[in-house]
């Protein structure tokens, strides 16, 4: 329904357009696209196009289903469960469950932030993520919902939509609902898309209301590392993802003139976000896996946890070092007494006197005061009490160690802890220290040890010296990518002259420590790719220095350009990366953006050489983040542990018939090669990942110059890391003009062996028949 | 039948679990019986030391003796070629897993799908899930054997958890019995 002017007793509305219960912004000239607020089936056809090319390879992590009282049902092979479900559908269903958890987590995070910030700043507070530099403030939200949010209050309807969709998706997981694995997979994509919207809302509102860097390529540097805390001061450690309680601590310190009296340090994304708020008053300890090592060091005098990625035993670990803990999220209450309504002074007194080891406070403002006042009271008494054993205790344990191997068999990375203990028995702790660099900090070794040895603490003690020296610089999360940056790089990316955008994202479940992520970042920045980063990966990139003591953030620029290393922020900042790809389609190619998902995704898939890399992907959030990129046509690589997500989306380059796109000019179906070859891929080693990154940036629309540049990097990396030329070049060379000039001889030899024949180049490839200009079909 | 436990304690497979290889002769017999076998070698083969050799040396000798085509996964093809051995192909572990799943795959040599796939040297947990994929989706046409020194419950056949020296000896015996000079 449209109304030029609508008058009621209380208000006058002009240019009002009402569509199925939602209010659309009538001042936005761009027409509403085909799929505003898409339902769980509206983009199913698009999903099936991708799934036809990238068929799921299921690698079940469990052979049974135990979700209902029919079960456990053995689904091995071609068996079906009591409900009729087979193994393929069950695996897809579990993937969907994981992605629903991820999407719900980010959406819940966004809802909490939005409500809190509306309470604090009002619903009319303007959304501003980049001032004049960012006209398209919410590319994902615009694309998916068709809403152009201007004020905080506009986002309620967006989150209503996300919450509804997640509920429908979760409902599809119920026994007796979906029966097709491919339909489950389509819903996985939908969960990922919803997740991107939820994350975008979360980051938009916190950037706007808290004044985080607004698309600033020169966002300031701040400190990161185990050794950054000034241990002469009381130390507050914040852990989690949802930043209001951490910000209230900073505000309280500022308001009370206690600048410099207290150290505020953080772990995981809340640390990233609190440094976006104040890079001078807050510091980052490290990624998620740094929790135990830092808590047990006794350095924190008080711990504040919010939500997500917090160890479930945080309370127990805090009690061990006699540090009070404040839980501040309704999603993570830790069994603590709710003291939200108590007077701050009473809570402070109870915590300081040890009457309570922790409290739940669901009012961020109160958390600030209680945390600061409590830490001032407890720090002098605690005297940095730690539970890291001394060397003598390690040596005694090492002598008692029976080499039963239980620790090693529990370790995700199969670290040779028994061997290190054997050497420790001789007085040499070096192997224990070395192991720490590959340790993901899970402490499963300790749970498994029949002697109850605190093996993780042994490693921390052995590596104490290097931990204390851990001081690096990280560029504060900059937020969105500027429209002007997109205008500058859009052409070179689409034409292939900037060889690709590499997004290093995700958790810290690394197979060999975070240094591999830093290595990937530098390799591709040197090669003039655009390297973007978020979350724990953004931290790991910082935690390596060169011979001159410089970190990558000090060596490489923070702008979204060739050779940049761009920290956009925390987990919820990931949509800035997706948004950059969307904005290339919208700003550079001028494709209508508003609720036009399929066409934009088709453009990104066929033209924008972007690839996500979640080298340490661990969580359900990482799964949903990846699935949001898949639907948009951006492939994702995970590390070997990512194989435990139990299904890959793999192309078959040996099946020629799978790789035909339409030429949008003529309608011809043209072989475009396996570009990109995979949509979701687990690499066994970092070398394999690096070669695959270069390969997955190849797109059908590359110009000959662009393709030659991309092939140069693919071939060069393959030769260096594999020791031989790639054997699939015939699939990527379309005409002789694609061949890198400096590699012509050797490439031609390969092509000759493969009986290569010159093919066709299409400038406007598409998977969508409706986009064919000259319709012959 | 011997009982074996997965190397990573919690990586329990089943109800259907790998049969335990109690002696190398079992593998020899399986290879001899196979019409179209293939050996998939992961990157840990070039990192694992067996006495004065690398595991990859022992495995190449075995492959030569058995005349089995080798697929090198991850980045190790250069290491393999340096040893004057030409693998049939190199490709990521998940890719060869995906192809082995497909009953209509024409194989690396055009000879059709394989009937026996031997795995070695892929990280334990990654090989675990790939073998799981094959157990569930390739059971009609493929038998899998883990040649690693740790029990892989998702294979059709697997060695139990074995000391490195015994494991190397097992591989050597397999090579010897297949007529090689390991």
C-alpha cells in the first residue's frame, strides 16, 4: 500500500509505503528488489545452483543420531534412522544446527547491544559508520532486507526478521521436518546470510554509538600480548565478545579520574572492541586460547566475563587465583547470584571480603563501578597470587610421570607432552616451552592425566620468559571499508589486476600456532593482495615480529588496497568484508543493491576474487560466518581441524560439465574452468592453504591481464611450496594471453602435455539465465 | 579379534569399527586381492622419522613393491619427486576422499573407481573424518586400510596403536612380502 500523505489525529506521514507489515523508507529512490526479507526458501534456487557445482562431501563425525527417544539410531552406510532420515541428511542437519547456534549467537548479541544502546542514547541516535566516506552504511542489511537504516530504532525490524528466520531454521531441524540433505544445506546458507545481517547490526550500532573508528584506514595501533599488562597495578581482565560492560569500566575510570590507576586488559573479541573504544586505556592479551595461561599467571586481580567463547570453567579458574569474577551477560550466568539490584557498595564489599567469589550483574553501568572499586580493594591483598607451579614441582611430576600417553591422546594437536616430560625429568624444560607455542590452551591434557598433573601450567611455567616478552602492536579494528576505497580497487579486483582479497578470520584452534596465520598474511600482502582480518586471526597476525622488531601492522598499511593488512575488528565486523564485496558490485558495477541478493551474489561469485580463510575455525559462530560467505559466492578455506565441521563443499575440476556459465551477452553456455574450484575446503597444511588461496581467487570474468597475474601467484606459490609446477594449468588458461609472460615456456610445456586447446573468454559470466541480455532460450 | 582403541581417546567410531590388522600378512593379502588399489600419502610421511629414514622412504618402497599408484596430498609432491618416484597424482586429502566416494569416478588412470584405498600420513583427526566419509558413502565399492601407526576406527582395516619401530617393521614386511627390497 502506498500513500502520498496520511493524516491521523496524532501525526502526518508523507510518502509512506507499507508492504506486508513492514515500513519501507519512501525517501530511498532505489526500488525494492525481488527478495526483501527473504524467507527460508526464497533463495533456494540460487543455493541449489551452488550446491549443484559444489556437492557436499559428508565426513560424519558421529555414526549415530541421538536427538530423540527413538535413538540412538545407527545411520552407518545406507541405513536410515527410526524417523527415516539417512546419514547425508543427518550430517547436513547437524551443520544447520551449528549454523543456527552461530546465527542466534550473533543476532542475540546484536539485540542486546541494540537495546542497551537505545536505552542509553535513544532510538533516534544516528547510524554513522564512516561519515561522508561511507554512503552505503549497511550493505548486507540493505541487500538482504531492503531496509536502509538511518537510526538505531530502524534496526529493531531487521533483528525481528533475523530472529524469525533463525526460529524457522531451527524448527526445520526437528524430527520429521526436512528430509533432504540439499534442503538442509540451502537452509545452512540461509542461516549464514542471517548471521551476516545480525553481525552487521551489532557492529554498526557499536561503531555508531560508542564512536569506534569509522572506516579509518589509519586507526591507531595498540598493544597486544601476554606481557603488555603493567603488573604493578591492579589488573582487570575482560573476556568475551559483547563489550558494554568493558566499556563501562573504561568510562568509570575516566569519570572518576582514575586514569592510569588500573590496567584493563582483554582476551578475545571484547578485547578488540574495547580497544576500538579506547586504545590508550585498554590492551589486548591475546586470542581465545590465551585464557588459561593468563588467568593462572595470577596477573588478573578481577575478571569480567560477558558472552561467547569464554571457558566454562572461568569461575573455577578465577577462584583458584583468588580473583573475584563478575558475569555480565544473561547468556553466561555461571551459576552466580544475581546482584543486579544490589547497591554497588554492598557488592564491592562482598567481593572484596571474599563473601562471594563472584556475582552476576546484568547492568553494564554497574559493572564498571563494581569492577574498578573491587579491583582496587582486592589487588593489594591478592599480591598476584598465581597457580603456576615452580620448576621444582615440574621436575617432581616429571619423575613421577608414567608415560601413559593419556595427555597426548587427549591433545587436539597430538603434542608430544610425554616426551617433553621425559626430558623435563632430566632438568630441561625446553621441550615443554616449545610445545606451548602450538598449544590451543584447551587443557584436555590435564583432564586426561591420571596423576592430575597441571600439564598446561607446566608448559606456561616453562615458557614464562618468552610469554613475559610477548609485546606487540596491533592496528585497532577500523570497521567498514570506505566507498572511495571501493571505487579505487573495484576495477582492479574485478579485472583481476589486484589478484584477490584474502580474509583471515576466525578462532585460534590452529594446528601449529598462530604464526602460520601471520605467515599467510605477509605472503599475500607482499604479493599485493588485499588482506583483511577479524577476531582471533587479526590478533595472531600481530603476534610476530621481524628482525627489526616490527609487527605486520606496523609494516603494512591499513587501507583496503593492494598490499594492505586491514584489521576490520571483532567477529561481528566480518560483514565489513562481505560488505566490501557487495559494495564492489553495487558501487563499481552499479548493480541495484536493495534486496537483490541473487544478482549481487552472482556478481560476487563470478567476478570478485575473494576468499575467506578461517585457519583456526572452532566454533559454531565460525561455521555460520563461513556459510554467510558461501551464499554470497565467496569460498572459504579452513585449517585441518575444520574438517571436523563434517562436510566440505567441493567442486570437481575433473568434471568438465560442471563448469559452464552463461555468457550474459549471448546466452551461450561457456566453459569457464573450475573458478573457483571449491566453496568450502579444509587444507591439510598451511602450504596447501596458501596455494589454494591463490587458486580460489581466480574468477571467470578475469581479464587476460588479470588472469595472468593470478596465475603468476598460483604458479609461483605452487613451485615454491610444492616443488613442482601445478598440473591443472590447462583448466585456467583460456587463451595464450592468459599465460604469465615470464613463465610462458614452462606453462606451454604443461599445456602441451595436457593437449590444451584455446577456449573462450566471457566478460559477463552468470549463473542466472534471467540476466542474459540477448535471450535465445 | 583384537580390541583396539582410537589414538585420540574421544574419537570413537562405530557401531561399525575397523577390523584390527594383527599381522602385516593381512595387508599383503588385501593388496594382492585388490583389482585396483591406490595409496594416499599425507604430509606427516615426510615429517615422521623411522630410524635413519623418513617414513616417506619406507612408503615409497612399499608402493614400488606393491605397484600401487600413489596420491600425494598437501604439499609433499616435491619431496616425493625428489626421491625419483613419480606419484600418480597430487591433490588435497579432501579431494581424493571426495573422488573415492564417487562410484562413477574414472580413476587417475581411466581404469574406473578403485576397490582398495590405503591411507597413511594424514593428520589423525582429518584422516578419521575422511575415512568416515568413505565408510558411509563408498561402502559399496571401496575397502579402506589405514597404514598409520594409530588405530583408525573409521577404516575398514587398521593397525592398532603401535610403537613406531614395530610400525616401520610392519611396513617393511609388507613391502618384502610383496616382492620389494625395502
